[in-house]
C-alpha cells in the first residue's frame, strides 16, 4: 500500500506507492489527500548495503565455468603451438587471464560483495571505484599470466 511521507520544504505530506511514485498529495492538515492525474517521482537515495548482489553459489558456479572454458582454450593454444607450429597471440594472452579471474571468482567473493560485507555504502560508487585492492591484485595477476603465457609460447616456437 501507500505510506505517508513528509516533505521537508513546505511541511506537506504525500502518499507514496511502493515504486516511489507520489499518488496523492496534501499541503495542509485540514485538506484530504487529493489523487494526482500524473505520478511524481520522488528521488530517494536507496542504500545498496541492503542488497547482496549475486548469490555466492551462482558466482562460484560462473567462476568455475569461466575457469574450465578458458583452461580448455589455454590447452588448445598449447596443443596447436606444439603440434602445428602456430598459435593465436591474442588467445594466448586472453585465455590465461580469464582462467585466473575464473579461479578468483571461485575462491574469493566479488568486489561489490566484499565492500557490502565491510558495511560500506556502494550506492555512490561506480566503475573502477568499486574495485577493492584484492581484485586489483587479481587483475594484475591475470594480465601477468597472459603475458607470461604468450612469452613462453614465443619461446617454444
């Protein structure tokens, strides 16, 4: 149902639907709520601390899928390099990186969940500001794994 909400500006009140839309408006205590012909949107900051993000089991399953798929492509890259004498350089760099990221998804919680578990408000954070130091380390290791794999494959051929 709707619940009354006080306005700070003029002391009026409004009935707000569960979706945050004003459906009735009252300006003084003697007046009844009047239905509005349109719905006004009230901007209320929603704290993201109540929302947990992706469930941990689904995250681990997704991480295992990414790790298995990219591990298979790493093996395929090495197979083609050793048996046929060529390999795809972009694949040699990308798939080991995804392997590391997939293993990290299985082993540690996501960066958003990590911040929420610490009690931080993530509603105002976006993009790279959300990423924690642990996940920056994972990304650095992923890029290093890709570069090392490409370097080793160049040494084989």
